[in-house]
């Protein structure tokens, strides 16, 4: 029997939480509902969800802080839910580590589609990989190793933790050294055609990568003004 994927729903509006649970249960997901930030942090540890739907406006610890604390120790996918539609709120959520952002009121089909799309990006790579295939999913330069098979990044021998999408973006750029990619190309390659977002998502993730990985003497992530980004090898 295949285990159902688990979705943690965090929303202080019990009616909305139950409605979301109903949508997802119909799609054969297992769901758990909590109604404040403190319980969300506890549930993330005990329930071990495959994805978290996180409302921003929560009593006590708000959604931003919940996201920040979860991201400090876990790469579990997070989709933020909020009635706020300003660009600032969306970008802040992405900077804190959210994978997507849905504004209320939302369409049930869109919500389910986004949950499925995010989960697909986080599917574990099959264990039955040959050693040759494993090597093909690893890019190395002096002082850095990016392994897409086990989703790890080593910088000067030390592991650097990052959410899968950041790692995928880094791997994609590093796999084609000195090639310039537009934001639209990166959005399509990493987030997929189903992603409903804008190119600021790419900028936010590049910023987070630069904060975690400083440029090396022989390589670095470069901005090509007016076009996009490249992994520059000198």
C-alpha cells in the first residue's frame, strides 16, 4: 500500500482550513490542521509533513516567523497563504524560504495544482541509480561540489544546507559554465511551466544563494545586467 503524502495546513480560520483539507483529501492526501504558529512548529516535528500550507496572519507567532524557524532546520516545501497581495509581502515570504505564494481567495483547482507541482519538484530521486548516473548528477569546481543525486552542496569541504529549489538553480547554472540564462529561462527550467509567478522569484533565490555561497577565486554567480545570470568560471 502506498503511503499518502502528508500536508500540514496552518490557518487560524478553521473554516478555511477544513475547506482546504476537504480539497486535498479528495485528491488522496493525508492532512493535519493546526490554527496557530506554535502548534505549527510542533506539528512540523511530530507529523513530518511532505508540504506545509502556511497562512501569514496567525495569532502569536506569525507565518513569517514560522517559516523562518522551519527553514532553519528543514527543507520541507512551504506554500504561503495570505489575503495580502502586495509585492513586498510576496518577496519577503520567498526570501524567508517559501516555495510558492497563493493569495486568498483562491480557486480550489489552482490550490491543488500548485500543491502537486511543488511536490513533484521535491520528489526523491529513485534509489536505483547507477554509479555512472550518480556521477553525472554532480558538478565540481575548486572548493565546491554540487550533487543533485543526494541534494548536497559542499563548499571547502563543509556542507551548506539549502532548500532543494536553491540547489537545483545552482546546479543548473553550474552545469553550463559561462552560459547566460534569462530570468524567464531559469523560471521555466527550475519552477516549470506550471509555476504561476514572476521573475522576481529568480532574483530572490539568487540573492539567497549568494548569501550562502561566496564567490571563489575561480568561479562565482554573475549578474548580466538586463539579461539574467550565469555561473562564471574564470
